[in-house]
């Protein structure tokens, strides 16, 4: 068949895009033990993860004078706490290999002559308040967050109008595998929040929440439940947030009202939930955990299960005065709250120490709580995957 003008234009377009597409197999020839990261775009050969969990990155920029790899997370990054200078090859491809990384999901980007650039070989993820690159570094021997041959639930997207904000919002809802077949069954619900700079997609795209829940439910370790994920930012209708106030502290009041007055009523009216406090949980990571403690501890008539992942309340925690005195009557609190769960990674430094201090202070005050340590993980998604894996099986057991 003769080549048409359209075919030639298509080939020309591919050639023109060559500097912006993943490094192909011609550049990716390697004799070492590395494998392309599962977070790469289809066919992307880099980043490559080695057997010792070091990671090699490449970026094609023939005319650049300097290219650097920047791990997201600063000192808490599992890729390393510094910016890595990359070395330019004769083919215009810049390369760097990091030291062995902490297993998990790590944000990163490149600086190309000082300009921040995403990696075209990586899928795009929402973090740091913007689309960015990330690399998945597998944890050896861990498959609880991988897709398996078990029944799979659905992650549904639901738009709804919020009277609190006067705007349309979007929630992600995980329904268990049996939801569409057991049509007379009602389910408990876990409201699960992301961290700062992320959004309602994080727990599915980054945390693999759906596979964790599928695997737990399939083995009978967790009860079938709904998992509801919403965006943790909310500005009340008519209010304005200045450029210097675009953070969760400035919007937490609005988000609390969204959860209580918009989100929960929408979920209970749209899905087959067991709509009472004993079958409702709230948890979150980092910012989302802080929000969980503020919202759930302030509304024990709404939530009976509470989880804070990497989100202690800070220095000087005093159970007698914290959260408007909710811990002042330990017997009453322990009777009403079925689970108060705290967790942090041992590599999170300040987060871990503060979480442990909170745990010990609550124990001393007679408040029942669970403290979970994620060994050798930092303030990032492998910690929170482990947290969910421990937290979810404890829910709705009464």
C-alpha cells in the first residue's frame, strides 16, 4: 500500500516530538539487573529500578547546559535528600543513578537550566499542587497493594453540588466487589483523606487503595465497605482566600462543613450505606489526618472509628485540654469510640516522635488507642499504604 500524505505527516510529527517522548529501547540498552519502573508511561524505559533499589533516570535535552534531578519531599524523600546533578552523554541524553531508595512511591522532577520540567517518561500524578512525575520503587516481598486474581471492587466518580462552597465538587467512591450483586445489602463507610498538595485521586492513583481493599476483603481480613475520598480543600461560598492563605488551615472550617453537611448526606442518599456513627469511620494522611482529628473528634455523634496517619497534633499535646476536652472523661470516650488509631513511619523523624508522644500521653490518661510503626519508611506513600493495610481490618468489627 503506498504511503499517503497523512502517513508522512504522522511520521514527521513523531520525529518532531522525539525530544519530548520517553527514551526508547535504542537508548535503553542495558546489561544490568534493572527494570523499567511500573510508574512509567507505556514503553518508557526510564526510570529504571535496580536490584539494590537504586534508580537510574534519563532525560533528553541536547541543548541544555545543566540538568538536575529533584526528589520531592526534601529531607523526607525516599529518593534522597539532595538535588542530583545529571551527566550529559554524547547523544544529548542526561543520566543519573541515585543511591538505593526507600521502597514506595516517590515524586520527582527535573531542573533544566533552572526550569522545572516533568519527566515525559513518567505517568503524571497530582502532587505538590500540580501535575508532577513519580517513580514506583517496589518493596521486596510485599504484594498486598498489587492487583491479584481476586474479585475487584469499583472506583466510581461522583460529582455533587456543595451548598457549603456553592460549587460542584468531585468524590471518588470505592465499592466492594459484591456491591452490584448483593443489592439488598448495606455497607459501612470509611471517609479517607489525602495529604497537602494532593487531591481526591491520591489514594487510588498513588496509594493503590482499591487493590489493598480488594485483597483484604478477598481474604476475609477486612469487612466489605465503601471508601469515600474527597478533595480536602473547601472555601465557603462568598469567602475569599488570599494568595498567602491557600492552605488547609485557612480552609479547614469549610471542609468540615462539606463533610458533615454535603458529602455524608450525598453518600448516604446515593449509595447503600449503613448510615449511623457505628458504621462510619474517618481517616487521613498528613494534612488529611490532621483534618480527621479535628472533624471526627469534634463529632463523635457522626464517627466511631478514627485514624490519623502521620499527623500528630504537634508539640505540647495535653489530653486534658486537646480537642475541646474530648478526652477529659476517658471512660465515656472509650465507650463511644470503637477505634482511635495513630501511625507513622520510623523514618519520618518529627512526625514519628510526635505521634508516639501523643500515643503515650493518651495511654497515660487512660484513653484506648492503637499505635502503629511503619519500619524504615518516611513521610510518603509506602507508610500510608501500610497504615491502611493495618487500619482497615480493625474497622466495623462490633
